[in-house]
């Protein structure tokens, strides 16, 4: 899929390929039936959102918060860390006091 | 039914032992919850231990606090140290947090007794509690109906008389809507008024913790204990809150009430009728009631269903099988992440994660997510204009009374429509409360909603209490507190 | 692969991305200790482990240090916001990184290299570090691993990412940029700048183009550069690789490449996964960061002299116009933070050139002891040497002892070590005895065999156990010869 940036009017409706791409990004495995069902359901939601997408709100700034706060800071002072045993007790797999995971394919981005 | 206020008074004065209160609550749960499934975890030993501590404090001549001996049920997305916190999901089934949410610490400091963890829609996504991985909760007013969601367990626990108080979380109406459907009081505070530290995040810019109670005064009592600045939450409001409970009975005389058409007109006729009844009652009580229109509210639903899933898709990425919770093994880490999340998340959660991921993805960000955030600005400005001429808004909480279990599970959009009246307050970060006011044609509870501007909880509670004072007397569970 | 000479036809275009760990006591968003080398997973909490329900709160001192870096790099310090960079990886506790995206704290600055060339700084923003992975398998490299282990002690450590404009045109300048930037980071107190320990990590973006062209070629990102030397080698290699590719009619693919130090080449890291869509959006759990004019002013006022200014000051103390050798010594001395010692010693009467040389060599070799070396003692010692009371050899020995002991009185130490100055009488007597014992050699020396001066000097040194002053001996020998 090539997610180019279409404008509001020319955007293609959500496709099966979009759903498959997005599921992979989100590390979710969907059955064929789920892909069909989710594509239909998500399309309905997005259609409903078309009323919003079509509004001309270019004069408004997006609000990422409902509050107006700035510069919330804390002093550089240590606070107690968690007890390691308690932390590792909740872990699915532990080795050498570390969290153990299956081999990692691919370097970090 | 005895209130939290009177339980606390009785316990503090020594007239009644906290232990007796706790035993009564546990007995009620034991007798009635098998059918309702309001609770996922009942903290029998812990509750009795806490109650004993409160009694010891009273015996030593010290004050255990304003919630002395009062049982409180906690929605299962609130972190409780050493106690299972599942968020209604298989992916966190049995997970015990190594820390307490700030509100949990505050409750204990006020002498409350934590009764247990309540059922909820998975990760707070839903309006019926049918999305819980552990089975739905039933509405105590009618076992074949939903209690609403996502805080259905907490609402049901209070409505069933198991506990006078409960905590829920509200992102698009998840406290207020179940309160309306179950016939109890449910309130969402100003964003940032109650700390989110320890609330498992669904949509960070919308989530707030709030109280369920049987009376407005009880809700104010619990709100006052929890409100305040928390240095562990960067979005926590810095100002010290004024207590709201002292002024709760001041009445609605002279308050300018805007009956908001956009929060009423599209609802079921019996709900519309109850809201108009409430408006009349307020007018008789001396409020200045006028009709007002805020058409921008109608865009709220779409904006919410882009913003909330987008934030959720990011907040739920951490459930990857690495550090805690469910793990489904696989040959490599990425495959393990996928297998774990596929097995651990239910359909609604997957649906919203994908919707949110899509709305944020390259090429769609501006048209969907950024646009929705502009709608948020639009709604905030619309509220500000409305509050130039009125002090509070009045509307419905939910568009209908409680619906049948199973009736909307296959139609996500129909389910989402439950939130139309509650969403605007979340977008703007304003406080709002649902107060039971009569019943619908089916005899099921109707809730009316009072909305106030940011930090307007005192006025909101006053007006809500006036509504409550004039509510038609309806059938209630006798708990015999 | 040999590096083709910089011909008229190709030029390399290099931009550097440097991640700098900030020297704070605690992490960026929580109160866990920011410490290197502790037992795994002891410095963790709900926030840096990404536990459900946790929330970030920004460390004020990290902001202070980030602002100092911005100020030192002549950036604009701007109102900024935080953003989430979303991707799955086991060392990323929340499976997103809190970083800064479209509104970074510092932007539009520059860094001047010692040779005067200016490199633009696009931005220097704040972000959190990841945990540390250990791959368990045959070689410890990721490709042959069977499983991996994660330590989150480093998760949440504050970083500043400094991105340069693609202004660099040679591997030498890339090294100079990295070295100068390191000096600046240390001078601001923001970081200890240790590449080998990972507190300063450099990635290079390299492309090539025809000289004179204004278009940019496709660039590759080179990672795993653990020293300045690797940085230089890798850039040379990569530029040559791309040139050879293009000259052979091929196309440079945009990708990330890994520098293999032992093999001396870059390798493609292209995996089967698609390119990441990070889905950046404003971090809803944090509020904007907009340091006010008063804070920015305090940072500006509190910033001490940067390496360039200190090199200039040292050069001036030497009387201006340092030779190439002296310029190297100046760079080394400033790099090690020893310039204060040198200028203070000069103020106390030490000869400047000698102070510089001793600092660049002997003090540098035992730099840990330098903190305990008072400028006055250093100056006194150097004066003794300059005045002939101690030979160079003796002076170095006393200096070594001063550094090892973390201070002391040079004169007393010299006596303790048996380095008393040799009186000229004593020298005369000793020389009489040596000449008498080596009449044949003396005769030849007087007739012009100059190299025998060394022989006689050596004998004098042996007889005086090194106490004689070489210059004095030479002068006396020549005087006696006539």
C-alpha cells in the first residue's frame, strides 16, 4: 500500500488492503473473515466521519488537550525504584534478572 | 438506603463499626452478584482488614477520614497493588500491578474500604459492558438488559445496593451513561481535576476517573476526596480545589440553565419527556431555564471516534507479551507480539486499534486525526459561547433506556450512538453529571445530564442536587445500609 | 577498498546525527536513577517500564541541559511540544518513544570547526532512551541469536538528538565536527561525551554527487560508529562504495547500513519488514514546554567559555600565532579541560611554552591526578626547571609524583627524590674526574669530535645520578674546550 495524501474529496474509501496493512502495523493477525467484517465496519465509521472530514476548519488550530497548561516539570531528585523481584514476578519470561524474549529479527528503527 | 455520608458519620462517631458495614456489603455481594457479575474480584479479606483498621483508629480517638468505613468498588482499570487488574481483557488477566493508582491511595487515606474490582468493557471500549472478556454484567433493574458501559460493573454494584460508592472512568460517557441506565448518580470531573496516575489509559486526552453514588451529595463527597493536584500526572490541574459538598444543598435559585436541544432532540421520546420534566422542575425550583442550541455538538461523535481510537492504538501498543500479561510464544519477537495481541484482545479493541492506526497513518493524519482535533477546538469554542448566556447546560445522558443484552453487539455504529450526549464534555474537558430522573415507558431508569464549564463542579453539583430533589420517586433496590 | 583521491568529479555530502545522553541524576520522565553499570532492572518503575496506568513527568534539569546545548550551538530556543514515535521493539517499553517531532526545543543553529568551517545545526531535540538488549546465541550478534534479554535500566534516560545540516564534505571534517561537538557537550556540563561508553552516539548520513552539483544524491545512514576513527573510516568507505556503484551504472538504495569495524566495511541492514510508519502525534500525557525569556537568559549567562574560546585564550597566553605543534597541544589541553591549569600556571610565572608542553604530555598522561594539582605547584615546578635547578628528566619525574599523590610541594618532593640541584662547584669537580679518567676521548673532543659531547654528558649524568643539568654540562664542556 502506498499511503499518499489524497485530499478530502478524492480520497478512496477504506480498502481491504488498507485493513491488512494497518493490522500488520498494529501487530494483529486477522482471519479473512475478520478482514471482510472489519473493512465493512470501519468503512461505516469513516463514512459517518465524512461529515467532519468535509468541514472547512482551516481557521482553527487543532487542540491536542482540553486544558491549557505549560511547563509542568519535576526536580531532578531520585524516587524509589520498584523492587526488582516484584517487577520480574509479573514477567512472562525471565533470565538473568532480565526480561527474556524470542530472537529479534531486524535492527531497531 | 443509607448514604456514604451517613455511613461515614456513623463510623466516625463510633455508632457503627466499619467491620459491620464491610460484612454487610460482602454479604450482599455474595448473595446477589452471582447473577449480575458486577465484580471480577471481591476483596473479602482485605476489606475486612481495612475495616478493622478504621475501627481501631476510631477507638484510638483519631479520625479515619471523610470516607471512614465506606465501601468503595473500583473499576478494573484502576491499578491496585498486588490485586488483579485486568481491564476486562484476557491480555491482562491475572496481572497484579506493583503499585497503586493515586486515587486508590487517596481512598485509603480517607478511611474507605476497597470492596473489589468491577467488570468493564475491555480497555474501557464500549457502552454496554458486553465487550468484557469475562462475560457481561447485567442491569440490576432488569436482568435481561445491559447496565451500560464501559463502567457497567461499578454502576451495577451501586444500583444493586452492594456498595454506596464506586469509581469508574469516563472517556466518552463511560460513567454517565451506565449511571443513567442503572438509575444511579455518575459524574465526570473537569479534565485534570482527578489524577490519572494508575488509570490504565484508553484515550489520554479524554479519560477521567469519577464517582458513582446513589445521591448527588455522596458523589460530591467522593469527588472532594479525589480532586487535587498530583505531581505524578503532568495533566493534573495545579490549583487546589474548593470542596463542593458543603454547598450541594444550596439549590438552583437564580441559576441560568440552558436546555440544550442538541443533547435532547434526537433521543427516544420517553427520554426527551423526562429531560423536559427535569427542566420544568428546575424552573419551579427558581432556576432560569431557557432553550439553547449548540449545533457543533453534533460533530462530536465523529471527532471522538477518530481521536479516541487514535490515542488508544498507541496506548495499547505496550501489550506485546514482553514485560507483563499474556504471552503467546512464537519463533521471533515480532511474531510473538502478533500472536499475543491477536489472542489477547477482543474484537472491539482490535477494531478501534485499527481505526486509530489508520487515522494516524501517513497520508491520513491531517484529514482524520488533525481534523478531529480541530473539531475539538470547535466544540470548545461552542461551549464557551453557550456559557456566555447560561451557567449550566441540561440534556439527556443516554438516548434510550437500557437495551437488551446482545441487541447491539453486531452493529458498532449503533453502539457508538449511545455516546452522542456525553462526548462533547469529554472533548472539551468539562465536568458533567448524570442524575436519575424518573423512568422510561418500559419502567427503566432515565438519567438527565447537567453540564458545567471547566472547574464548575460546585455549580454542577448544586443544580444536580436540585434535579435530584425534584425527581419522581421510582423503584429502587432496598439495600438497608 | 582503497579510497579514490578527491577528484574533480565527485564530492561526498555528509550530515551527522548525534545522540547525547544527558548527565542528570534521574531519568527524563521519572525519578529512577540515571546510572551506568548497575545490576539489570534495578532502576525501573512503572513509568520507564511502561506499566499500564503510568504517566511521564518532565525532568527540569534535563531541560536545563538541553537548553545549554542549544545555546552553545547558537540555536533558537523555541516553544516546543512532545510527540509519540510509534513502533514495536522489545527495548522500547511502551512500544512508542516520547520524542519531539514538529516543534523541537532547539533549532537553526551552527557549529564552527577549528579550521573556521561552519556546519549548520538543523535541530537539537529531547527524547528518551531505550532499554538495552543482549542477544543470546553464538556470536552475541543479532543475526545468530536464539533469544534476547532486555534490561530497562537505560529506558527513559534523557537524550538530546543533534542533527546537522548536510554541510560536511570530508571524513576529516566529520571527525572534526564530532570532536568539536563532544568538547562542547562536555563544556556545557550536559554530558561526559564518551563515545566508547555510549553516552555520545554518532550516526552518519552519507551521499555523493558530482562536484558542482546542487542536487543531493540518495543517502545511506551509517550506524555502529563507536569511535572517531570508525567515523572517519566508515565515511570514507561508504563514499567510495557509492561512487563505485554509480560509476558502474548502478543506483544507490536509500537504506540503513551497519559499520563493521573489523571487516572495514558497511553492510546493508535491510530487513524483510516494510519501512516504518511512525504515526507521530502530539503526546497527550505531556503539556508544551516553552522556557520563558528569564530562563533562557539564565542559561545564556551561565554558559562558560566553549572550547573554541578557550583555545583562543590559550593561544593568546602563549603570545599569539601558535605553531602547528603548539596548536595540536592547545587542542589536546582544552579537550582534556587542562587549559585552566595552564593559564593559571602562566599567571603564576611559569613559562607558557613549557607549561603547555608539560600539560599536553605529562599531565595528560595522568589526567585523573590533574584535579589535585594546584596551579601554584605546577608553576613552581616549571620555574625550577626553567631556572636550571632541575633537569627536564627530573622535572617530569617530580610532576609524575605530584599527579600520583594528587598534589604536594615540588621543592620538597625534589629533595625527597634526591633531585637536589647540582652546584657548579660539584659539577666542576665531577668533570675534572671524568676528563682525567678519559683523557683519550677528551683529546679527540677538543680536536672537534663533537659527538663525544654526548659521551661526556652521559658520564656526568651517571656520576651525578641524573642530578646534573644537561644544558649546564654542555655549556661547561664547550667552555673548557675553548
